[in-house]
C-alpha cells in the first residue's frame, strides 16, 4: 500500500511539472512607419500576451499610435496624419530568437488636410484594415527588434477620399522592450 501511495505521489508531481508554465508579457516600444512613396510617421506601440487569458491560443494583442507630426510633417508644411490601430499578432517559432510574424490591424486614420482640401469636401478620416508580415528578433536585455511590411485595405468610393494621403503599402520598424514577463 505504501508503494502505491508513493507511486501515486511521484506520478502526480511529475504531471504537475510537465504542465506548460503560464506566460504573460507586457511590452512597449517606439515605431517608425513609412508609406511607400509618401510620409514617415513615428510613434509608440504596445503588445500584450497572456496564456492565462487566451489559453493555448498563441495570439498577441496590442495597439500602435503613429503620426507624421513626429515624422515628415514635423516642422514642415506636410500633411499631418495620425494613425491608431489595434492588432492581433501571431509569432511562428516561439522559442527561437528570430520569429516570423503576421498581423491583422484594424484602425482609424485622421488627416489635417488644410482649408483648401476641406472646402473641396475631401474626407479627412477613415477606418483602415491592414495585413502585415515580417520578422521579430530577440535582442539582449528584454529588447526586441521588429521589421514588418504590410498593406492597408480600405474602400475608395469616389475621388474625394483619404486615399490621396493614406497609401496602401507600408514598411515599419519597431524597438520594443518587455516591461514585464511573468512565468508561473
């Protein structure tokens, strides 16, 4: 009987140790975005992941806020444009330093087109849906470098639209710091 109790305790402890640890990560960083043939935008990015919330679904969520006021439109007469989007991201090869990634973005864009264009009834805001692919590389000291490219998909239904300032193809680079990483 003592043997069976010892065997039961030993297998129970080994099963407990065999379970996956619960991992949570909160990351913040800076981002530079460039529309092909158009403006530079700079801003911030944040990313969150919790196995406790999403279970085995390995999706990261977060937001980006970029503006040309901190890029090409800084101290110039370029169009001031602000992008805010939320995203879901998936990282392949999660235990490697170099990870391919893909993202789905849903956001909002606002531009300050100026008096002339506003009198012409140009739209100055739009909802934007975008797809991104790229690579993430884990650096020392909880830093991560990410380079992605993507395409905005949006509806253009007449000649007076935001398409004149929101180009569909973009590239971006981000430097991200893991503020908090918890292994339980």
